[in-house]
C-alpha cells in the first residue's frame, strides 16, 4: 500500500497505526490515550523529513507490540488541530498520555532515538499505573 506521496507503508490492519481527521482527533488521540500512550505524527505530503520519519515510526510502533499507538494527521488536509497545538514545523510527533500531551519531538530522528523515545514513554506510563493510588484491580491492591 502506498501512502504519504509514495512512501511505502504497511496496511494498518493491526490497529496500531492509523490516519485521523479533525473530527476524529478526540476519539483517536485524546480518548485512546487514556488507555495507552498515543503518538500523533503531524506531517504533509511535500515534507521530505516526514517521508523519512513515517516508516521509522511505523516500524518502531509495531515492534512495541501494542504498548503505544501511532495516529497520523496530514496538516494540509486538517490544519485546525496542529494550529491549536502551536505546531509550526513538521514532522512533529506529540505523545499523549491520559488525554494530555506528555512529550514529543520535532524532525526526523533515527530509529534508535525513536525506539528510546517510545521505551521512555511506555516506561513512564507503566510507572504511573503502578503508583499505589492508581492500583484499583482487586489483586493489585493491598
């Protein structure tokens, strides 16, 4: 399957990678980030560094095996959300956790740095979940 103006990407059948719209942003990013971290990738078809970063992001997100999701937003088709978030340069990747922006980076990073970013993000989420006040499962409470 070809997306992003000629960048070959795997189909998003696994549910870990998807495109979003202005209308679906709250559901795809905000609400989903209350269950697991969500990366939102702001990109455009004319952006060379975006074409470099997209396959790296998709590969690393899939390698994380469901610990994080990737949602991509074409800023040309959907300028309102990046405008509200103050995105002035792309590619821009913002991590949402618990419905809020938690971390992010700009520019095309090498795979090792993207992997480290996701590992840090998912470790932070796990640490948050393991705090005593957040442990509500009967077997986890003391």
